[in-house]
C-alpha cells in the first residue's frame, strides 16, 4: 500500500502507470481515475478497494484503476481458461458491475452501455459518457438513501412514488443530456 501514499501519508492520485491492461488505457479513463478515483474503503494490506454504491438491488462496484483490467475476466476472456471470448469487442471495457451485470465503456464512442450477465452480451445504451453514467448511478443511490424504507412497500417492491422520485431527480441531473426513463430501462433498474 505504501506506493499508493504520497510522502505526506495521503492517498496519491491514481495514474496511468497503475493500469495493468493489455490494451492502451483510454484517455477518458485515465482522466477519470486521475481526477476522481475511485478509492473507496482502504484495506490495511491491499490498499484502496474501489467504490461500492448502493443504488437499490445489488451494489454497483467501480474498481480502482490497478484492478480494472482483472475485472474484464468473464467478459473479455473466459474466467477459468483465459480463452478470449469471440463476442467481446476489443474497444469494450467493463468499468463497473452491478452483481455480475456489466457497465461497459465503448472506448471508440465514449458511450456507456449496460447488459445483463450470462450468454451473449445484449448491451443497451445507458449514458452518453462515463461521467454522466457514474453521476447517474450516484444520483439514484442518493435518492434511494433519502427515501430509505419509504422506497418499498410491505412486499419489498419499489413503490410508484419512489420510482417517480428517482426519475425526477435523475431528470434534473441530466438536464436534457439524456432521458432518465430510458436510462433506467437500459439499466433494467427495478424492471
């Protein structure tokens, strides 16, 4: 963990040299990690663990830059054999997961897509860019935290009012750059 600390004992920014990938680090990811992180909780022996965002359902996990390439396993290559999976495009990178469902950055277009895991990828456009994607996930998480138990009915189903509040807050965040309802549908958020 020592190499992650500045001379003053603070966490240093994540830099391109933290990248462990076999492909070039996309500029948008290098900028994101250098400026924003994510660091998440710090494990005593392993250092930062990345972020885990509770947005309803499974948490959305965003790994640190040094762990990002390893998170491509089971998407880009077979998790046990290491064999490259033919349906996975070279310009796709998993940047976050909800359970095992990937949020994928298309490094050519800069857009972020979401797919349910298992079988052939069926990606739906989630956000026009990486920062919008992560801001939207954080917005949903903040709204769900504010709603707390009021988000669910007695059978633990999401209430109509909670869905409306999430959509309204997300629409405010997006300010016309994307459609909140389409974004939530692409994410399959409480569908």
